[in-house]
C-alpha cells in the first residue's frame, strides 16, 4: 500500500545525503517534497499541514542545537530528518498498541460496524480466528437481516474458520438475534461475541437507530469500524460519522495489501480520534493482524519490518523444525530437499512481495525493476526439485548431463534452468557453511532469535 509514498520519501532522504549539514534552505526543500508526497498519498490536508509544521519546528531546533532531543546532535543531516519524520509519523498514530484493549467483561461483545462492501462479514471471521489463536472462545452472530444471504455468508465464514455461529431459525429481528447470541455465549461459556451488523451503501437514520438499539442491549466493549483502505478519505469521513452517531472505539483497515495510497492509515487517528486496531492484508482468514504503528512507519521509511517477518516465520515453522534446520546448517548438511521445504514455508508466510517488503532497504519494490519476485519462478524451482529422485535431492553432485535432461523434461523446464538452479544451490551451500558457525549466536531458541533480530534491526 505504501510503496509510492515510501519511494518518494526515500528520494527526499537521498537528496539530503549530499548535504554536509542541515540549513533552513535544505529543510524547506525537503519539506516541500514531503508535503507533496503525503498529499499525493491522500493524507488529509489538515493532518499534512500540522505534520509539516511539527517537523519544521524540530528541524530548526536541531539546527540551533536547542532541541531537547540530544540524540539528534552530531548526526548526519539525513539521519536527523529521518529521525524527526519517524517520530512525528508515530505521533500521528497516538499511543495505540493495536488489537483489542483489555476488558474484564464476560462475555466480551465486539460490534463490527461499517458500510456495505467494506468487508465486515469476512473481517468478523478473521477476528474470530485471531481471537481463537489467542486462546479465546468467540461466538459469531449476524444481525444483517436485510441483505440477501448475509446470514448464510457468515455461517460459511464461521464454518471455514472453525467457529460457532449463533443462527436461531425464524428469528429475523436484529436486536433479538444479538440478545440471543449474548445469552447463548453466557450459557455455553463463550467469552467473546462478535456481532456482524448491517451496513448500507450510505449512512441513514434507520441504520443508526438499529445499531444504537443493538449497542444498548449488548453493552459492547468494542465497536470496531471496518473501513476499506482503498476508499481513502471517504472511509475516514464515514468512520467519523459512525463515531458521532454510535461511538467507535477502533478502526479495522481492510485491503491493506492493495494499491491504495495509504492516506487513510496516516489520517484516521488524527481526523476521527480513534486508533487503528487491526489491519487486513489478504483474502484468507489468517490475514488479519493487530496494527503496530512502529512497524508500519519503519516500512514506509524503508527500514523494513523485521519483527513482523519473524512472527510470520514463527507461525509458519515449528520450533522443532527450526532447530532441526539449524543443526543441518551447522553440520553442512543442507540439501535440495531441505531447500524445497523452505520454499514451501516461505509460501505459507504470504506473497513474496510482502515478505521482501519487510526486509530493511527492500520496501520500495520498484527499485528492483525486472528483479521483482516471481511466484511462478518459485513454482518452477519446486517442480525441478520434485522431478529429482530422493538420492538426487540429497546428493546433488551425482546429477550428470543425462539426469539434468530427465529432470528438465519431468518439470517442464529447460536444461539451462536446471543448471542455473544447481549452480545457485551450490553457492547457497557455501554461504550457509560460512554462517554455520554463527547460528549459535542467537541462542535460547525462539526468544533468542527474536532478540538477535531485534538487535540487528536497532543497529540498522
């Protein structure tokens, strides 16, 4: 989503690298470009103005060496500006940590609010699955009795997510359905009730009256407005209206993996006054994450998002498999079979573009030009390895000319591609052999690996 904005900001920082020190002129030149970048990203113009003013004030203070932030002193100009821009971007998001705020209510009720087409039903299933992973026991219920097949859609989403859905036969009153779900949750021990409310193409009094009635009977801890990030400032305007009429505690931004300009994410807290709780970044039920402002800002500024990458890796590979792989690398026993397994693990983590975007310095994929990651190429590599015998996968040095021709025919590729794969794999083995003695540095299993990666991230 932030690819264009990230590229523009990094161009600004690149121009500052030629400066030996900050001057009022260089600051104004940089601020002009940053202002244009933010406006083109569809950030609210009032938010942009306030942001630019704050950055200017801090940068001028840095020039005069009167800033309270003493860590800025002595830094190169580009680092001073990056530090200031990062701090002020984080300020746009407030102190929100993402996810659901602590609540002692049992059962906890979450109202899903929003206009029709924003993705409330799918997001309800995603949130239910997210809560299930946290050790909670969610119950879903739809109160959308007017949209055709809305109730059936939630039933299908719940079934796919492995979640129970409250759907009493013949009950078509929205308030009664919500009240019944609350009673069922209390009786059966569910600790969260997720209410998928009705939406409209636009806000009207009938919808708001219905939502207020459901709110009053369920006393929800959370009222999450689901906004399509692709609609930009229109989504922010709708969130503000819902907040004024019903009260919103947080926002869920869907389609964060799309090509929207990102202005909604950077504007919502300042304009609406409520935090972003979750971000949806894909079509599967696992593609919902608690919103972490610091990680988003790091990606926008080209610093990567190592912590999210670690979390995706830990979700895709078990601790036992990770330790077994570490032992193989230490023993210089990494084979083509292991390589194929790792490719499958990477696929579980999400699209390659998303994964590479989390690596420091790789957020702007446009800079990769023709080297943009190709999912089809990964499939071709898997096909080539799959066409090898077990012995060939474990001992690639026995693959002679005739074997290479057979592998190419079996995988629908060329001998040249097989040769390239084997050459690159040998180079990878050499690199892993060099790293083998370093794998113990992280130490301490999962916690140690996270600490080590955090150290690398801080140093970068």
